[in-house]
């Protein structure tokens, strides 16, 4: 069945335009309530959001649709995506909904669902919701009087998540560490600094004054240079850049070097290996992760399994064999023993804990991963056409594959109209040249 609404990470688009308009959100709320009602008990769906101004409209519309089916709603306000995953379980809700467009600009918004166990929905469940959105089979006429759902504002949600996050490192002290944290004017603005401070770190917080329009604006995980400059200026031990919904993290070490998701997985993977706590000595990564990660793990008696791009597919692969560590180069890091989804704060805490336990600075820990040169080119496109169906593009790709001694990965973003070209190899000049040649052909065919 072809998807009409859901993509690789929920439903996303420009706020107040289809499908992120209030009329469609009411329908989605009704459809979701219908799908998650599976017994005569009173059902609950929990809703959280990031700091976008459009979150108010979407929250109200979803709540209206859900309550009209006789399902109650718990509203927790601005909270990180991983907090919603945790709180869905904590409140024994039937499902959780996050209103967020993650790292996208403020004019975008979206929604993603969590099931009662805190994991993102399966493809089949998403398709089931879609079916009821478009089928007009969701009837609310029988929901009258006391059967109509109620909405409740939850005031202690922040404290619940803060304690949950701190417990991921057993409340170990971070005293003596100087930390810079960039909240991207997003969902962690009132949470992240408090967690690190309560564990004893000295914290300087950046971009924690959201106004509904400045989320991800020249800050956060997409702009780690902001935290790098602050680290060097303040002589801090680490910089932590979170994205708008707090499910991913990029870091800077004390020397100003950028530490991406591959380096975080390498540091944490080796630490778990040495402690004999890495299930089957395996990390789950995606096609974008640097080949050096595979070589590092192999050298130390471990291995890397590659999943389809997208953190939900990494998680699916981890769940199949109970793997405990996985993630993406972009900074979605999953510690399955602690949480059910990517969590930027918890990932940062794991790294800080390793720094404290080993007494080593982040720059020294990160030396373990000597990456191959890699270039990533993004092209805005008008529409998504199969690359093999564009003759000149396909020909350029084949030429590059013959010439390249390395890896080539070309795909469309699952959440935006962007074509992504990743080329990896030993010769930096060559991979840049090959990536740009392919990019020019794509721009010619379908570029904006």
C-alpha cells in the first residue's frame, strides 16, 4: 500500500498547509484514537511538542479529534521527543504523539507517534491510521455525554524525564566538568542544562530562549560551530549541540574538534566492549557511517551491522537481536538499555560518564576513530524521481562507481525534498569532484 501521509519519520510539512493543517490534524486525531482503542477501558493518548509557534494549532486540532472518539489526552507541553517516548510508558498511555519537525526550520512542523511500549509505530500501524484518515469510516455520533474524552495538562512531566535521564548514568557525579550546551531554542530549552547541573557539572547554556520562530535558527546540532566557539572561548571540557526536538546530538571536544555520531558510537562502543556489555560485540549503524567505524570495531573484536537510513530502522535492527548500541552519523544515538529511541541528552550523559570514569579528555577518547574523508552534498529538488530513470544522472553515477575506491550513497531525504549524495574514499579531492559532478546532473534535471 502506497503511503499518503507518513514518511520515514512521521508526517512532516509546512505548518498550516496540507497535511499539517488543522482540518487534517483533526482527522488524524480521530483515526489514531480509533486505531488505539482496543478494549472497553478508558484510553489515553499523550501529546508533547517542541517550541514552534504552530504547535498550538496542531495540539488543539489533534486533541479535538482524539477526544471526539472518547479517548482522553494528556498534554505535557514542550518536551524532547525521547521524553515523550518515556512518558508514554510512564503514564501507561495507549500511544504518544510528538508535534515536531525536528531539525527543520520553524515554518515546518509535523507529528510522529509512539506506541505504548515507547517505540515508534510500525509501518503497518501507520498505514492503518492513514486508512482511517481517508476512508471516512470513523464515526463519532455515538460518543455523547460522559463518553466524550477529556484533556488534562500534566505539570510534573519535566521532572519525571529529568530523573529518568539522570538515572541513565545512575546519577553519577559530573563534578569537575565544564559543559557548554546549545538547546537550539527547542524542546530541551528548560531541561538540558538542569540535568547536567543537578549532576554537578558547571554549565553554560546557549540558545534556550525560544520565541516560536527561532528553533534551529543558526544554532543547535546543524550548527556545531556555535558550541565549538563557545568551548574555546570558555575553555570548557565539552560542547553539546542538541537539535530542535532533542533526539540527536553533535559535540565539540575541548580543542574545538567536532564529534559526530560515528565518533560517539566509537567511543561508547569501545567502552562497552571493554566492559563486556556490548551484546554480540555489535553496533548497528547506517550507510552514512564512516567505514573507519567498521574497521575500528573489527580490530577490537567487534562488528558493525548496517541498517536502512533512518533511526527507526536502526532501532528495528537492534530490537531483532537485542543489540544495545546503534545510531546515525547525524547524531541519533540509541542506548537500548536506557531508552527506546534516539536521545541527545542521554547520549551526551554516556560520553560525560566515560570521561569521568577514564579521566580522559574527549579529544583523547575520540582519537580512536580515524575517519576516511567523506563528503555529503545536499540538493534541493522539485520532485523525487528515481535516479536510474534520469539518464544523465544515472550515467554519472556509474562513472563515479567505476572511478571510486570507496563508497557512494545517493538517496532522497525521507522528510524533505532534498537529494543527498555521500561519497567516501581516501582521496579527498577526488571524492569532492565526483560528488559535485553528480550534484550538477541532479540540479540540471530536478533542481529547484
